[in-house]
């Protein structure tokens, strides 16, 4: 005689992901390494084109690192590559924001003076635009104005990092999948 069956709650079981599926938990090391590269690379003062390349290639790098550590995964979808690239760029952004805020706190007065000087140097033949430049210089001359500028700049860079990282990760996954098929 068989004992009566007891129900097993499926929520308490920890099933491993099936082979060939993307796991965000397993992707954390790859994303953190690529994020470190993105964070350090984005601080090199070579212009905006450099930052775009660093973030995009950093997203693709996270896919490459993940694929190297998980060779059993046959293919990675572009959506999964985008998630991985966005995660890597998020780690890079955190490093970038920490360094930016540290520089702001330590050198706020010097930064404010430099910005006001640059705004005063801007020339425009239109008197209305020149007046706007003067008002901007006055607002940046205050600690609150500079804090507002840094806050908006960091908010913009957050979305900038995420979009470029996700795009780089999606493209990296797509191209790696095509190379494997050939």
C-alpha cells in the first residue's frame, strides 16, 4: 500500500535555469567587470565621441565576458544582450557619478569659477542672447545654481549611459550570434 501523496509547494523549489538560457544572476560578474571598464573609460577626457564609444563597447564587452564564462549557452538574444549591457552601463554610471560628485564636493568653488568664466567668454552679436549668457553666469555663480546643473547633468548621463550600454549589449549579442553561425 502506498502512503497518500503530499503536495509540494513549487515556490520553495529552486530550479536551475535550463541550459542555454540567460541568467541575470550569472551575468553579474561580467556586468561588473565591463561596468568597471565603462566607469574608468568614461572619465578619460577625450570628448563626447570617446564616451559614446566606451559605453557602447562596454555593453558589448559585457556580452563577450558572459559568453566566455558560459560557453554552454548556444545563443544570446539581443534582448538579453541589451539587459546585460544596460546592467554593465549602470555599474559604470555609478562609478562615474561617485567620481563626479566627489569632484563637485571637493572643488565646487573652482568649478563654479571656471563655468562662470566660460559663460562670460561666450560671445554672440544678438544682445538678447548675450543678456541670457549674463543671467546664466549669475545663476551659475551661486552654489545652488551649480548644484542644479550637476544634478541635471547626472540625470541626463544616467539615461545616456543606460541607452548606449543597452544598445551596445544588444548589438554585441547579435554580432556574436552571427559569427557563431558562420
